[in-house]
C-alpha cells in the first residue's frame, strides 16, 4: 500500500546557445542537409560552450524547475540525475549539482540508463515518494554528448546534441488525480554492443592506443538500434496503456525520446496514435539522450500545448539497451 502519490510540481529546461547546423556537418563529413532532414528530421543541435560541463546545464534547468514548483533549493530533499556523459567518472554529476545548489547533506545519485534515463529516474523518484522517504525530489536528465561524438563518423555525429531538462516531483495524497500513474522499465543487456563507447572504462582504460583507434567515441549500429527502438517503445507504450486500462484516446500527448522523427512516427502508428499529438522538437535539438523527454515536455508546456490536467504518455529507449514508459496526469 502506497502512503503517498507523486505529482510533477515543476519543470525546467536548458539548451546551450551554440548551434551545430546540418550545413556545419556538411563541412566535416560526407553528408548533406537533405539526407539528414529526410532520414532523421533533425536540422540543428545545441552544443555546450567550452566552459560548460553536464552539471552546468543541469544546474540551469534545475533552478527553473525549482522556481516553477514555487519552491526554494532548500526544499529539495533528494537529487537524481540521468546521464551517461557526466562531468567526471567520479564523483557523480548529481553530487557536483548538489554542491552548486548549496544542498550539502541530501542524497544525490546518478543513473546511467542512457536515453531511457529520464524514465528510469522518474520511476525511482516515484517509488521513493510513494514509500514516504522524500517530499521533493529533483530529477534531471542532462547530457553533453558532443564531447563523446566522433565528428568523423557521419552516422553518429548528425544525431547528437547537448541539453538538460529537470522536474521537481513532489509528495501528494493518494486521492489526488494529477499524479504519476505508472512506470514500466526494461533492459536487454545482451544487445549492449549496438550502442557502446568501447574504451575509457575499466574494461579498456584510456591510453594512447584508445585515442588512435577511435574507440573512445560512441559507436553505433544505427539500423539495428532503429528497429529495436520502434519495437521496444511500441511494446512499453502498449504495456502502459494496458496496465492503466486505457487506449490511445485517453492520452492527450505522447512525449517520446527524441532520436529520430521516423522512429517517433512509427511508434505512434503502432498504436494508432495521432501524429499531431506527438511532441517533437527533434528538428531543433537532435538527440540529447536522457534530456530529450524533459526538454521536449518543457518546450510543449511553454508553447501552450501541454496543460495542467492532461494525461501524458512518455516513452524512451536507449543504450543498454534500455527502454521504458510512464503515464501521468500533469
Ligand atoms: O540512443 C540510441 C541513439 N541512436 C539512434 O537512435 C539511431 C537510430 N538509427 C537511426 O536513426 C537511423 O538508422 C540512422 C539515421 C542512423 C540511419 O538512417 P537509415 O535510414 O537507417 O540509413 P541506413 O543506415 O540504412 O543507411 C542508408 C545509406 C547508407 O549508404 P548505402 O550503404 O545505402 O550506400 C549509409 O552509408 O545512407 C548512408 N548514410 C549516410 N548518407 C549521408 C549513413 N549516414 C549518412 C549520412 N549522410 N549522415
């Protein structure tokens, strides 16, 4: 029996000012604007300034989310960051963020579920709140992917960008309607090789050899990832709808992980969901991994599409391979 339920009290997002356009990429690799837009829907991505690390992006998004929740940083009692491009291997980016927010003492942890990171951390925060452990949890998806992208590999460098999105999720009572209804998570570790940064960890530590053979960067089998993404996101959406005894007509907005417009479209088609109700800002952001869902959500709120009281379905997939979905009333 849950003691409490979880509501989304505030949202915020931050995209750094520097842009990488398709025209910029034409100068680096054998590609062109038309191919990138047709195959992915992406026109531009944001890139962190040289003096910005992942925690800096997370900090900006967090301040906005805390303000939006009508809270002060001191009201936050736990921080969870989803990232695979943290400031350091150790300490965690959540600890760096905690110090920047002046919140020494409260728990802070990172979760490395790649592009599914935000659904994973939302699910964890929801469980903590339902158990009564914390009242106001700051959850942040934040990535500086561009520091780990090989700008000589045309298949990957066209996809990724930097950004951060934050939510404050807060304790509410069990009778409330504007709550997180469900989350479903999955992972298929046997498919880990499909998207991997092979070196720089304990398996193959950083060395001159690693630099020379380019294994420090993200490597990807794009086609296979594409097929798995459509399969797993469709399956987790189906799972979420069945669990909540809903069908697509109960959902006001689908906010999927923003990796490629064609993937989002295929997932929507899978359960006859109208494309006009799919939130996509992939054209202006590219794939910011764990940040895509909270950033897209925040943009859609600010442009007036997502409103309080609406029912939202989130779905994501990512390296691992990981995947998940969540349903909430905002
Ligand atoms: O969190 C995980 C992140 N990764 C993803 O989400 C990736 C998911 N996958 C995708 O989004 C797509 O598979 C890509 C955008 C990566 C590729 O699109 P595709 O429609 O699956 O193309 P493809 O891999 O089947 O390649 C078609 C052609 C190939 O040439 P040939 O063999 O037909 O001559 C590629 O070499 O397009 C070529 N190609 C490119 N051409 C111009 C691959 N990348 C590019 C490029 N510009 N950037």
